[in-house]
C-alpha cells in the first residue's frame, strides 16, 4: 500500500530519438509497449516510479549492428512500415561494437572532412552480387541527399567511420 506522501505508480510515455546514441532514462520500469508516430522518435510506455534506477536505451534499425549484450525491448514501425525500429537496452552503453568492418555498416556514419555519409542499409546487385551502401549524404551547407556508395568508395580509404560524433 502506498504511503500518504507517495504518488501511486502510473504508466508514463517515454521517447528515445533515432540518433545512434544511448539515452539514459530514469524512473521507468521495463517497457510494456513500443510505437512510432514520428520516424525520428521511438516511444515506449512503462510503469513510472521515481525511485527506479536509470536505464539506457537506444534505437537500432533492422540490419544495423547492435552490441551482443543489448536486450531487445520492443519493435516499432514507422513511415507506413518502410522503417522498422528496434528499442534496445543495455547496462553498459559505452561497450564497444564488433571489430573493424570490411564495408560500410548500417547504423554507422562515415566522412572525410567535407561530406558525411550515414549508412542506413546494405543491398546487393541482383545479378552481380556487388554490395551497395544506401543512406544519406550530408554536405557542408547542411543539406542532405539520398545516395549510395559501393566497393570502390570503400576501397579508396577516404570514408573513415565517425559514428560517435555524428549527428544525422
């Protein structure tokens, strides 16, 4: 039974941006439901109690690499089902991802000094099997353009990963 000065538990709505970052949320229990009304944010509902410890959540797209230690907390569809986001939780948000890759990786951002490339998916040519990284190019003036990069782009060595400091 609640003490007279305690607030009774209630279900709250929480938001986690789709931004390749871990977000600390305090006062929430394990998510009960996830949804997405805005493709840039995944929402979840959970019991709220101010005395609960902080939890760390991050959104990953389908096919994007996620740390093995992360626990799946829900899936939400955005953009009429064209985007599928997965809400993950970890106790160690600083944990490193897997080792170096041999090609662009979904969920990672790359860039030389003037242009950045955010990789959202990898596809293969139906006849040749050649990989193509699909995503968004961001230019110095802040504009974005959909684009794709292939094996030659990866091999030239100018696309260094900078996911940690990137802001889509």
